[in-house]
């Protein structure tokens, strides 16, 4: 068997397998205590808040350069916030005062919502889906009152409407179309139909009709580069892949930005790979929920050995499920390129709970 990947699909699979193994090993080398998860989550959340704030500032100071950190690290921020809140719920159960920390985390949530939403509207979708799902998991795991009340649903809808309206007004006042949700939606609508037509008409079981992609005569008919790990990783390993620098931004958007991931992955790798990807996502979510139920049973029986793992699993599972929903059914870019590394990492953060070496 040739271990050196010959195309993007093989490279993604090899990278994913190695990352899952590495995370499992890491999980069993260190003690994942509740205090460590709490500290790790807070530091990570603060760091990403500052990173997203820098990116939002770059919108108004072009010399800083727009880096779009939310695509890559948005799900990681979600994991950190939800894990921290889950850890606080555990502390509350044993009578530890956490009100001041809760207020601080709530402040981080507000800040990340504002600065992340300024840079990318699709981040707001990920963020809202994730927070709802995360707090729902926490309420179920700790047998609290249902998080989804009528008042909270109305509040979420209100925040969404106010947020998008404020962005639109701000974009018109400042003359910055990059901030406008309406311009972004119009762009997607104009390009979605031809993009879907290209995908649906040319997708096959194992890729697409050769020559149908925008790479023209260089098209391989499968693993053509629409779905790939970051270019810098491909270059670092010196892999013999087609990297179309000239058309990557202008033409890759047809698949990367204007269609959901189910169409992007189907076009580049075929229906078979798409089905396997969907099965994998369902498996990861299902196994995560099963392990989470086991952790809850152990905690309620007085076993305190898994409190840190439980909090971290709630955050990881929330982030993975939210990124899967956004990437597969709304915008392909959320699970492509650098964001694909995050997606693989989060799946590993869930799967790692399956294997535990007894010490």
C-alpha cells in the first residue's frame, strides 16, 4: 500500500486518521480534571475573543489585513465557551460559587457575537445554533429546567433581527458593503442556481464528469481540489497535487462558498464519499451522546473521575454538531480548507472518549 497520498481525498483521510489517533493518545497521557478544563476553556475563549476582535478591527483599518479567523476558529470558540459553562454547572452542583465567572463568560459570549458577526454572518448562524444546542445539552446532562423556553426563543429571534438590521444600517452609514447582510445574501442567490446546476448535472458516484470543473482540461474528474486541506500543508509535504493559484479564489467559490457541503463533497468526491461522510457525522454525534449519558450516570452515582471529561465532551460535541450542520447544509466553506482541520480535530475530541486506558 502506498502511504504517500496521491490526491486530496487520500491526504484528507490520512490526515484525519493520524489526528484521531494523536488526540486519543493525548487524552490518555494527561489527567483531564474539571479545574484544568475550566482553566483551558477560559484561556482559549479569552484568546479567541481577542483574535476575533483584531479581525473585526481590520475591517476598519485595512492595513491590518482581514484574516477571517472565524472560519477556522469559530467552532473552537464555541467548544471553549460551552465547555466552560458545563464546568460551571458541575461546580454549582457541589455548592461552589460561580456567579462572577458566569457573568464573565456571558460577557465573552456577547463580545464574540459582536466581533464574530461583524466579520462573517455565517459565523452568527454557527454561534446561535451552537449556543442553543450546547445549553440544551447542559440542561439535559444536569437535569435542569429546559433551556428552550418561549421567552428565550423570542429573545434569540430578537437578537438575530437586531443584529442583522444593525449590520445593514452600519454598512450603509459607513459605505462598507462588506458588512451588509443583504449584499451577501444577494450574492449567494445570484450564484447559487448556476452552482447547483453545475453540481447536480455533473456529479457521479465517485466524483464528477471529467472536464466539467473550472479547471478545464486539467480536471481529474475526482479530488480536483475544490475540497482540500490548506494549500500551505500540501506545499509543506511537497505533494504532487494540482494547485490552481490563478483560479482558486475566483472559481473555487462556485463550490466552496455558494453551495452547501453536501453538494461540494459530492461533486469533488462523488455520492459514495458523501454518504460515508454523513454516516461518520451521525456516528460521531450518536456516540458522543451515548458517552455523555454514561458520564452523567457515573456522576450521579458519586463517581467524580469523569467530571472534566464530561464538560469537555459537551463542548466538543456541541461544536462538532454545529459545524457539521453549518458546513453540510448551509455553506461548504465552513468545513473546507483550514476549517476542515478544525472539523477533523473536533471529531477527534469526541471520538477520543471511546478509548480510555486504565491507570
